[in-house]
C-alpha cells in the first residue's frame, strides 16, 4: 500500500480539496491515506489511457463533429445497459467511467478486504481525478465521448461544462433513464451481491444517502436542460426487466425525444416503474437477504438494506 509520507504536503492539500464536506472526518483521513502518490497516480493513468483510447480514433474535424453522449440517471438505475446500447450503434466512443477506473487501483484488494463498506470512498479520489484527466484529453483530441452521470443535488452534472463542449465542436445528446427511487435502491444491493458472487474485482455498493440524493437530482437536471440548454438533444428511456426475473434486459425502452411534454413523460414512466417495483419487491428483497446471509454481509451493509426495505414498505402503504 502507498505510504502517506510518499505524497508531498502540497499534493495532500490538493487531495483534501477534492473531498466533499459531507464525508466523515475519519473516512476523509482514510481517503488521503489510500490515495496514490503523484508518480503512482500517473503510472495508473497510463494504464487507463490505454484502456480508454485503444481502438478508438478522434473525429476528423472540421469535416465531422464529435459527439458527447451523457447517460443520466441515479445510481442503480441501469445506466450500463443504456451505455451498451449506445456503444453498439457507435463503437468509436471513449467511455469515461470512474467506476471502471477504480479497478485499476493497486490498493483495491486491500481496501476491499479491510474496508468493503468504504470501497467507493477509498478508491474515489484517484478514480475521479483519472476521470477528469481522460475527459480533458478526449476533448482536446476530439474523440466521441460517453459519460455516465449519477448526478447530485449540490453539483448536478459535476464537471460537465456545456459551453466547453460546444467550444470544442461537440454535438451533445443527453440520454435519461426514468426509474423509481425504490427500484434503483433495490438494484444497488442486487448489483453488489451479484458482483460479489461473480468474483468481480471491484464490487460497488453505493451509500444510501448518495443514492437517494442522486435520485432526487435527476428531475433537477431535466428541468435545467429544458430551461437552459436548447442545444442539448434529450432522449428519454425507461428501464425494462424480464417479467418474474430479477435481471434486466440489455436494452432499455425508448419513450420520447420531444422536448415538449418531456418531464410529464419522465414522471409517468417513473410511476409505472414504481408500481411494478412494489409488486416485485418482496421476492427481490428475499433474494438479496439470502445472498447477504450466505456471505455474512458486513453489519453496515445489512443496516443500509434494512433502511431501504423500510423505504419500500412506506411506499407500499402510500400506494
């Protein structure tokens, strides 16, 4: 593991500026401790750069315009399936995915073993820096790019600057998934348990507070895009699942790309998704609880899932 002393005081202070104020102080110190040194960060960046750009080519401007695809939904909504759909139609895309970049962290196994409940935090400083560095390089060279965004109510779309994209000659398309909060919260744990069972190197369990905040932020993003960004093409999808199975089909279902009535269509699709989720919830909850019991889940994971079950129970009572 990288030693804290291998990072310069100036770099440590820079890293501190990257930590959200809401992060608990003890977790923040662990994040600094596990952050890579400057030299190790650059070594890993070279690996990620090869992973992202190999087999892709920049767009020959000014003859063609590069595209920026934004896949927007809360965490656990199924953005990866929509990303795969877009990628099949245009394979010459640089996928900018901080979650994928976490798997390159040389400390990932130690973090996963010692602090599985903080995996996202302790790999996040470098992963998000790598995301920004790959993004800047892709824009400079004019590659098609795709970014999955689970927004936040404070930072909205984080570092995405529409004016910058336009200045670099990009056409921008925002693909939005309409998914109920209850469905995405369940999916966060379904995804995590499935990743553990499959032996995935970097399983991801999103913090409940972060998950709920991202769900609340999606309508804010839609309203902002409708009101302030006419240059952005909006495309709405809803998540599809196979009936009586707790897995998603590969292709979300297209709803509309008309700006007029877009928010209404989003809300209606989310209500449909909620109704279906509440019908399936008991079965899905039982599956996750069995998986957690078999592996001896961390008490914090169990506590979070209990809170999600309470949220779903309250939604049932209201429906």
